[in-house]
C-alpha cells in the first residue's frame, strides 16, 4: 500500500529532529503496531512493513478461512475469501491488506504524537551514547541556566549539569559564558540522560596540564599524583621519563606561560608542582612547600611522618584551615603531622621517671632502680619474666606496677597531644602568613599576570 503522504509527514518530523531514515522506518513500524493494538486490541496476526525508499507502508492481517466466523480478527469466511481468490478452501491462510488511512485522521494524528515521543527517546539515547564515550574529556559549552544547586550548560542538543559540589568555590557564572569542564559521568535515567560535568574534580586539573604541556600529553612527563582543594591550592607530583627534560620547568613554561594559563582557568588556584622522588624524606619535604621542615621523623611501615618546623613557620606549614599539610599528606600517601620545634624539643626532654608516678610506691620503684630500671619506657620494655626475677616483686605486684605505669604514660601522652593540638589550632587560625602566600580572589576572566619570579618562587617547588 503506497502512501507517500503519511511517510512524508513523518519524515518531516524526523528531519527536524535529525533522525536517520532507517531508524525512522523502525519507529513508524512501531507506531502503526501501536495504532493496530489501539484499534483491534491485538497485534499477534498483523505485520507492518515500511519501505522508506519507495514511500510505502504495508499492513497485513493474517487470517484463516473457515465455514463460520467466530473470531473476525483471525478468521474469514470461505465465501468472502473466494470473492478475491476463487481457488481458496477452508483451512487455507488468507492475507488481508489494510489501508493505513483506514485508521482515520484522529488515529493518524495520535500516531504523530507517538512518533514525536519515540524520536525524543531516540535523541536522548543518542546523546547518552555520544557523551558516555567522552567520559574524562574536556568539554566546552555555554552556560544557559543558573540555579542554586547547579548550573546547566548547553552543547548542541545536549544539556550538561554541573552540581554545586562540582563547581570551584567562589566562582561566579554568567548566562552565555563559555565554560570549560571535564565530563565526569553520564547516566541514562527514565527522564533521559543526565550528563555531569565538573571543574572541581582533580582530573580536570590533569586534563588542563595535558592540554597546556605537550610533554605531559605525549607521556614524556607523567603526573604521578594530584591532591586538590578547588579554588585554593593543588599539589601535583610530576616525573620526567627523559633525563634531558626537567619536569617542573616544562610544566611552568617560558616565563610561566603554561602554568599561568592553568592558574587563570582555575580562578587563580595556587599550584605546587613537585618533582617526584623515591626517597620519602625528599618527597615529603617538597610536598610541604612553601614551608620547609627543620626535621622529619618518618615511619615508612605505618606511612606516617612527623614534621618539625621552626616556630615562626608552623602556620605556613599547616596552611589555612590545615589545607597545606592535608594536601601534602594526600599527595604523598603519608599521614603527616606538624609540630613546632620548641614543642618537639620540650617533649623530647620530658622523660617520665618511675619516682614521678604518684601511684607507684617508693618501695617498688626503689627495687626497680636497684636493677637499673628508672624510667617508664624502660619498665614497659622489660619482659615480665625479668621483672619477676627481681627479689621482692611477686606476680600480682608486677602486674600492678605495669598497669600503674602504663596508665601514667597514657595520661602523659594525652596531655601532650592536647597541648600539641591546641598549638596547631592556634597556628591554623593565625593570619600570620607570609606575604603573597594567599592569593586574593579575582573573577574568572581576570587578566592578572604572574611574573617569572612569582611562578618560580610562589607556585613551584622544585
């Protein structure tokens, strides 16, 4: 059954939606099956064939020839069948051709609505398929809607969502503004695809480096680890696979040109570029920039480090709200604790002698002194068997002494820890940062220039 009018009407809708002709044919077939079900309440014995090239829609209804019809949808009388084909007999199959226009204008109009819905579904699926393949890529689009909890970005027919938590704190966006972000996630829900982009994700920083630094893009230089507090500070560990190329210098660029471009894009976020090292002491020292530790105590097995700083540098080491030391810990993989040199020296000088422990009797500590055990550490590190060999000390007495000393040591540690945390809190809340350490906020489109000295001294730790 040729009906170019219907095909053309549907094709016009498809062209507006940029739907492929072959896909449109499948949609039209599904639409007419829907109409058949609406009109006949069944599609089991119906076939719809759509030929887009010829402009044909053919609808066939399969029936069986019977003497007396009991189900008009599936049966036809022998008398009616022989009107068109005289040679047919009872039990033979019979194919009836149905004119698409027989559904009436109202159903055809309904078919167009169904077609629109199906085309929208195809469009949404196509958008999802396209963007699910671009996860991790830089996306550039125009801001078209700003809400309290998210902004929405248009790229062609796709709408991308940037939730508040994926935005750089302090940034202000304008409708129509062109914005870079990284495609983080694509989810196909019942209402269509939800495409999430981010400017706060550490991978956005990595991709910006890849775009600005050819040596990173071609893997001559590798980014080993990134720790980021969006809008404030990031620490990036880099390593060169070519001894002739300085990883930090390549990332900074001539007169800081490369790093400046990244810093501007990130709303003047400070970036510490750190040369990688297999030596934990060197790596941790570099990661703590702009502060320089006076001394480090590192436990490689527990992945912890105690960094001792000159008293006047402790606030810089800890950073605003603990930011610097937290990022250094994250980027190195070590839990780093910071302490002032004066506090460290004081704690080192404080050795707990047994005679200072109130709950330990004079008789007992004198017995211990007699065999050379004078401090709490010495006692707790002495095997119980050796303590039992001391004349005048029984099993219950030894257990009591160990318990009393252990409790005294625990209390002393708690007191020292509380004092240290109080000192850190005081340092963290202090505004006594080095000049230029904290960069003033400026609009995203700021033209602030960074001098070569600022790049070398303030942004980079070689």
